[in-house]
């Protein structure tokens, strides 16, 4: 299993073409899955666009991404603004190489005034899906900073946690400390796809990462465009010093 994490410069305007380019590049590199940032469509710091451009589950964006997945024979995970029947959601979808939808998730932990004004909170059970013999889970950005959400996914058997994000400058502790902690304490791979650069006055910090279950980076970006690629083999989930916290936990949350 080989996965790719794409870190975008925010200034990209033709986002659909960028998705097509990334899908092709990841596919040519032999990847099985491509992870894109939070609200790749229509952009993160574009509050007017969220409500004006938000689309239903089977809208034009979904059709386009499904076409790219089929053309390149790769799964694509992308963040987008979803127009639901009861509100606008900060969502992420997983499209299989045959163009079908494997999973869909709505962000639970909305961050800051902009998100809370524009989106409804997701309310759902942990989203876990099976792909190429592995169990995957989904969270979005701020969700990963709450250990409860990653632990809930781990209890459902998640091995690889995918996190589209839009993390600004000033929050480097998230990819540097919290993402490795979530990976280690839950014995899972965590892939975290961020932006870099400035979008309408908001500057993003890059540092996208693919973190192994021992809390160490398999691949990590700096600033600027990046396409991280990592092989996720059985060896990453084996080792004398990997966490046994889930099995060892005592008290009210033990299972």
C-alpha cells in the first residue's frame, strides 16, 4: 500500500485541474490513494464561496473527482463544502478507483468564528472504511486535536487515519506534537494534508506529514508545494516498542 499526501500552495485558482494533476502524478508514482487538504473545493478561507458554491453529495465536484479517480485508477480523498438538506458542512469524501464513494465524513469540531458561522457541526459515528486490505478512518483538521476522536476510530479498527487540514502558521505544534501523539497512542498511521502560503490574508504553515505508529515521520513537508509519498507496509505496525495503550487501558473507558 502506497499513499500520497498533497500539500497545496493556497494561491492555486484552478483547483479542479490541480486535483487532476495530483491524481496523475500520484498514480504514475504507483500510489493507491491520494489525500488532499481541507476544503480543497472551493478553498478554505473563502467564507462567501462556501455558501454560494457548496454542492450536494452528487454534484459537479463529486462527478469530476470520480472521473479523475477512474482515469488514474487511484482513490482520492478530498475536502469540500457540502450542501446538505439541513445545512452546509465542512466535509471529506473518499472516492474509489472505480469512481464509487467509499466513505463520507462531516467535520465535528469546527474551528474559530469563520467555520462556526458558515458550517453546521457533523454528528455521526466514527467513519471507518476498508480499502486494499487496510482499515482507514477520516477526521478533518481540528478533529485530530481531540484525542477522543482518534481513539474512537482506533477502537473501530482504524489502521490509517486520513486528515485533510487547513492549519495556519502559529499552530506547528499540531503536526509536530499532536499528530505524532495520536499516531503513537493509537498505534496507527496518520496522514495529515495541509496548505502552505496565503489565502485572502490567512497564512498556512505547511508541515504536512505521514506519521508512523511509533510516532516518527515517514515523510514530512516544509513550506511550498509538496507531494509526500510513503509505503505503508506491515512492518510499520510491528515492533517491540509500539503502544499497547488500548489493550492496557483500565477504568471506565476500557473495553
